[in-house]
C-alpha cells in the first residue's frame, strides 16, 4: 500500500532557490477559493519591484503582506510556487480586464518576475525562458485565452506599471491573445 504525503506548511522555512527551470513550493497564507464556476483563462504577468527572489518569497509568506501570486520567477530562472493554481491568489487587486471582467484574481494565474521595476534593466534569458516554461504548462492545464499585464488590468488606470518593458514577443507562439 502506498503512503500518502501531506505537504506541511513551514512558516519559517529556509528558502533555497532551486535553479534554472526548477520549481520549489513556498506556501503563502494569502489565498482563498476561486469563485464557484470560475474558469481559469487568464495569465497576469508582474514584476516584483523587489530586491531579490528570497525577499519576495519572504514577503508573500509573511502574514502582514496580504499579497501573493501563484509563481515567482527568479533572475536565475528558479520558479517558486506560493499558491495552488486551483485557488485564488492575491496579485492583481482592483482590476478590470480587456473583456470588461472585474476581480481578475478570480479567474487568473499570477506570475511575478523578480525585477527591480525600473526602466532599462533587462529581464534575464533564464527568467524569460522560465516564464515560457510556466506558460507552456498552464495552457495545457487550463483553457487560457489571454496573457496580460498587471498594468493593463489594474484600476484605476495608471495604478501599476508592471511588468515594465517585458519582451511580450516571446509569448506569441502560444497562440493565445497577448494584451500587454
Ligand atoms: Zn503586479
């Protein structure tokens, strides 16, 4: 008989970046059920405007932050998952999408990209590849129809600018609508 594993939630776990295209789970306490009947069809990209991957991981894990995302991608291409994609993470806040739908968190997957959030700092090849890797998995798991930016969906308009200067063309090949 096979044993069952229940993943424990460590509040003070030591974070170690897993490396390029590798995934590690670091649970955030900030999530809830998705709305009844919600269809996950949207991916929202963000930059962290933070100092480091470890800093973002600690922020999402802290009780005080009241924010989370499903994934954060480090500059070395490390992927950290904070919330199950079947649950609602708290990344987009007050929001309205290209189809006139509000509360985008309810039907989206949020991907944070470790980046200082200032103009002229390129995203690394490793993290752009890691985002492509995540998108390639998500479009198979969910009926994704659009990949958009926090800047586009945030309300009021101008509240957010992320992910600044992201190379959106790297996502064209997935055949879903890109709304930067
Ligand atoms: Zn954002």
